């Protein structure tokens, strides 16, 4: 069974990790893109 939901706690952890990544200035953009894709997948799974 595959877990299809992403909790806000996990989302916040991803965003926080991207903010403090050393030497990676595109981390926040990458995290935001990943979050958007995960939320879209979640919306599609719920319809």
C-alpha cells in the first residue's frame, strides 16, 4: 500500500531543510516545486 497524503509537518520539514542547505541556492525553489507536485497529486487522488 502506498501512502498518498503528505502532511503539513512533512511539507514544513522539506521547506526548512531547503532553507538551511549549505551551498545550494536553488533548494527553496526545488522544495516549492516538489510541494506543488505533491499537492497536485494529492488533489488528483482525492477526485
